[in-house]
C-alpha cells in the first residue's frame, strides 16, 4: 500500500479542510475528444463535479500542501478525463453529499459509499470496489481487542451514521440479546474527528474501512485490531435517473477491461468489485 511522510499531519489538515471546495483540477479536459454530457447534464458545463470527504487516507485526504489526493481522487480524475471533462472535487462531510447530488450541486459522489439496497432506493449507485469494516485502536492495543466479541462493552467512534454505524449498532443489539454488555457507538462529524478522539483516549477504538485503518497503522500511533467485518461493495453515487451515472459506469467498465482499474487497486491494496459495473437501483445479484 502507498505510504507517505505526512501521515501524522493528515488528521489535523483533513479536519481543518473538511467542507471546503476545490477549484477545477489543473489538468483540463482533453482537447482531442468531445464530451457526451452537455450543460443540461452537469452542475457546470465541461466539468465533472465530484463530492468527497477528504478525511480517509489513503483513499481521499488533504496533504500537507492542502491538495486533495488519494486513490479515489486519482480514479475520479481518470473518469473525468475519459468523459472529456475537467475534474473538480468538493470536499464536504459525508452527511451532506446525498442531498447535494440530489439537488444537482455536484454530479457524483466519489467517496467510497457502501452499497446498500436502502441507499440504492434514494440515489443511483455504480459499485466498483469492495471493503470491510475494521477497527483501529491505539498502538499497543491497551484493551486487548482482537475479535468482534471483544467489542462488547467498548466505545467505538465512527463518522456520521452510515454503514459502519449500522454494522456496529447491529453488533451491539446482538451482544445485548446474548446477555453481554452493549457496544457504544459514538458518531463524529468526520473520520478525522473520530481519530483525534481516539488519540485523546476518549474512545476504545475507531471504525472505518480496512484500507484506512491499515494506512493509520503505518503511522505507529494506531493498529488494526479487527478487520473483515461485514464486507460489501462500495459505489459511486448519482441523482436518480442522472445521465452521468451510465456514462461513468461505461468508462469504469472500460478501465477494468484495459487494466487501469486493476492496476490502481493493486497500487493501494484494494479489492475490486467482480460484478457488473453498471447503474444499480436495488439489491445486487449475489
């Protein structure tokens, strides 16, 4: 997995930058191709505007120079390039992203949302990646957390309610039904806020996808205690019946065929989705 010398600074920089909007990328749309998406299809003509929450290194985060970088940023730029558009990223908290894409403030969500049937009823989704829920703990693992069962009675931080919150809440209910202590799930505005609380000793652990907990483990202050929980596809998100969604699905499928997507996933040690890359509006085929 890609390493960086600015990991220690990432928490503070990313937290400070959340909610900011970037300008269009320095790399303009290719001059030798014609976009299939026009002004009526986009938030801004000639631009693919993508919402992301840049607090999840190495997937998407703000570096020491204030630039939004990471695997999903690289992926979004390549998608825009193949659509003959200029990429533009809006760095904003996750809980604002779905309302924003529904209202046309941006064209797509490129933040690694877990695919769920309930979410697919709200927005169109294009699955492309697979992740699992994981638990970060302080270095040395002071609470000796090594299995899912060890989470009973612990307090775990998550970003604003989403897949991790739902997964851990279901575990807590299971623990209670079995006569064990509940798992307390504490929500934060951003993943960076959750990690700061973990650093301050306010939590027993923080939950996010495995690629992120592995990245933070390389910092030395945290380690991955439990991984592989409730694995599921991740998806890009779009407004219902958006013309952008099928075009993005088309180029993502091209990327998988020509090797760009497998190579990108290999660089970041990420598992690709092996189902059809297409617009999905309900439960995925098993």
